[in-house]
């Protein structure tokens, strides 16, 4: 956390920004002795995830270059590893399948752990809690044009009963 940043100061314009970087996968053959001796293939998929709070507001386009220019005042990152075992007698995946697994299913499997890590870490750091969105698999949706974006909702004052 930046030394000049006070997370308890109200009204600061903070922009949450997260990044995902699938790193690598490794494969190994393991011998398991119980209950009967056998060999299995072990696959480990590592992904680095990062969440930052940037001081300032982005315009409605959320232009990546403009966001990158904003000062980072708090950040957290983690490298999560998803481990899988595959029976040695099963068909072994080739490099293309493993690369696709790194960028797809393994990421979906670690995503809930990343969400919980961010949420609990933000609470412990007294940061405003930003809920990391649910993982959606499939093609990336198109962003609406800036003029199609809705303005933030405003609350109407409650009428007192009586």
C-alpha cells in the first residue's frame, strides 16, 4: 500500500483493476504405492492474478492506456496452482491441450479461491471491498459504446413514515 494512501479517508475516487496472467504448466509421473502400486501423471497449472486500486476516475470508455496512467495506491497478487492427477493408462494430453487447459478450465477452477483471497485481504487491509466478478467461460462479450452505458444509479431519499 502506498505510504500516503489512507484507506479510511472517505470520498476517494478509487478504480479497481484486475489482471490475469496464465504462467505455465508442468507434468510429472508419480508412483503411488497404496492401496496398490501404480503410476499416475500429475499436471500443475500456475496462474498469477493481480488486483490494484488506482487513485482517480476513468472515463466511461475505461481505456486501458488511461487506466494504466492512474497511480496505484494498493495492490495484491497471488500465484495459484491447480494440480490434477490422470491415470497413467489414460490417453495423455498433448502440449496444445495442456496450453488450452491452462487458459480455460484450470483458470475456472482457481477463480473462486482468488475471489475469496481478494475479499478477505481487502477486509483485513481496511480497503473498500470490490467483489471480483464471477468467471464466465466463452467468447469475450463486446463492450457497449460509451453513450450506451447507463449512469450510476442514484438513491432517492426515503420518506419517513408517520
